[in-house]
C-alpha cells in the first residue's frame, strides 16, 4: 500500500525528468464484462479517462452507460473545488448499494482527489467496499491492479513524480478532435490551488514524441488537436535543449492539421514569439484562454499570481492587436479570503475593460493543504454568492454582445456531433471556439463547413449551412 502525503507532493527539488516507454501488452481476460466510467473535472482528466478507457477495453471490457449494468466502475475524480468532491462521494453511495446485490462488482477511484491524504484516509475508513485506489502519477498500474485484484482494498498513490510516460494508448472520445498532453504538473503554487499537490512538478514531453503523436493523429483523419498543459507557456523549461512553447506550436502548425488549439496559457511567459506564431498560422486558432483570477493587485499578490493587472492589460491588448478577431476568455475567482468590496469592484472594472468573450467564474473554495486555506477569512458565503451573481451579470452581458457581432455573417464551423436537443441539427465550433447549432445534414459531421449565423445567444449561436 502506498498512500500520498503533501510534504512530498510539495517537493520542489529539481530532479531531471525521466522518460519511460510504456510497452504494455494486456490480454482481453474480461470479455463479456462491462465498465462504467465517470469523469469529473478539467480537460486533463477527460484525457486521462481516454487512457483509462483504453486499458479497460484492452482487458476486454465493453462500455455501458448505466451503473447498474456494470461489472467495474471507475470514478476519475477532481479536487479543484469542494463541490467536485461532494459529487464523487454521492456517487459512491450508489455504487456501494449496487455492490450489496452484485458481490463481484469492482469499484475503483482514481484522479486528483485520491492524491489528497485526507481523502484516501476517508476511503480507507468509511468506504472499505472500494476495491482499488490509484493516483495520477501511476495510472498505468491500473490494468495490473485490476487483473491481480485481491480481496482487500488496494491503495496505490504516489505523492510526486519526475516521470513522463510515452507511448500511452488512448481510446479517444472523438475521431475529429483530440487532446495532446505537452506538459504534466505545475510549479506555480497559486495559493488557492490544489493542482501542484495532485499533479506534481512541471514536466515536459519531448518535442519529437509530441510531434509524432500529432502526425499520427493527422494520418488518422483528425481535424483538430488541443495541446494540453497546466501552463503551456512553460513548456520546455525543464528540457535540456532550448525548446520554447512558441517553437513547439510552430512545428505543430506546420504538420498541417486543420485546427490547432492550446490550454491553459497563463499570463506569464506569454512571449511575443508566441503571439507571433498565433498570428502567423491560419491553422492556429484565434482563441486564447487567459486566466486573470482577480482584478485587484492586492489579491493577485496573495494568490501568488506573478503579474499585475497593468501587465495583464498590456498583454491582453498586445494579443488583441496582433491577432485579428481573436476571442479571449478567462477564469475568475470571487471571495478569495478577505477580498474586499473594493477588490471585487476592481475585478468588475477589469471585465469591463477586457469585455471577454466568456469567463468561467467561481466562488473561492478552501482546499486543505494549500496556503490560502490557512488565511483568515471574514467574508460571508452570502456576500461571495452575491459577488458571483453580480460578476456573472457583467460577464454574460459581454458574452452576448460578442456573440451578437456574429449575427448575419458567415463563419467556418468544425462540426463535431449531432445536437442533443434537436436531432435535426448538428453542432460544432467556430475558429474562436464558439458553440454553434447548425441546420445541416448529419453527413457533415467531421467537416469544416461555412455557416451563416442567424441568432446569437449568451452561450451559443444558431446558424444555417451555406452550400
Ligand atoms: N476555488 C475556486 N476556484 C478555483 N480554481 C482553482 N482552484 C480553485 C479554488 N480553490 C479555478 C481557477 C482555475 C480554474 C481551473 O479553477 O480559476 O483557473
Ligand atoms: Fe493551479 Fe496556478 Fe498551477 Fe493553474 S497555474 S494549475 S491555478 S497552481
């Protein structure tokens, strides 16, 4: 049994990244059995679930969409806010109930929540019916843990890692759009954030491994790839060779896949070279997610965000100027410990300045083990909720205003699926990452088509295919 601890998870000591080739061969020993996989949280987790799916399918399991039908349940958890945890614990109750009648059911939990020592203790003490606990650093051990399952809870979580695994197999959700990891972990330790503790130190994949993966995706017909990292701008800083993110992005663009995106690009290490590559290549999409978190310099400092509001605005303006029609979105936290009304007003001022295409807004959630969790906080939840409400009013106003500028114009849209609400429609995304519901036949799924926008809403556009 290996349990995590935050002391090791915080370890900043620089150990060279080790690269390991996963040459795994598993046999389909569970043919006829079914798996139920539920994913919580960010794109990184969504992509990890594609790895989990590949393991389960190689072992012979087939996916099912109801918990009751399943022989194995895998919950890929998120720890970034308290409500993500509540959902997992709620779902575990259902799985426990099912296990009463289905004794052989295997219950497995992985993901960020399992990197938290308290949560692992909780599973051990209060949820003994959980069979397997595996962490973010050793997901590749999951198939062995399933095959060699013992009649006892098995906990295998490591606190930190200097490892990068290559040749990971994925059973991808989409045949059109693919996630590609470029870095793992984070070194920034924003004081509110649990991610540096759950995902370990920043490690970059080698450029050739990334470029080869993308060449393979192009050959397989993928139309879009999104480069993934907690902070993609830091790519290459730990590599022996000088290989900044701008260079990687340029090499990726040259492969010639139709659409290239990246997340998350924080407002530091965002170089002029990087802006230049986004501006130069038509297949690098004019869409940037640029988290601000707060419009108050005081709060940014307490959050350990390494920029000021003034620096952020300068970067924002530079991107807007260099990349025509760029869409910029952001993340904002309200109610950070002792955020004053004045701090909050400065956040509103910033939103009024940037007029974002969209923003993901959150109430600060205390994460045990982080620096902010020890900060004194006199702001009531009621006040925080009120700030979130007021912020969303402003954010939504600008989202709608931006979307309205699309009305009546024609834009290329990559169609990715059938509309869930209306089966006579399909849906896809503009270059600027806006969701569009389109009147068009299903045969266009997987193609980039021209769409005339007929109506703008706050969170989506409606349109018609132009022949
Ligand atoms: N409370 C609220 N929001 C958080 N985020 C990260 N940690 C917390 C927290 N403790 C938000 C940040 C980040 C996004 C992915 O989640 O805005 O950019
Ligand atoms: Fe968390 Fe900050 Fe790292 Fe983003 S950059 S993952 S918010 S610590």
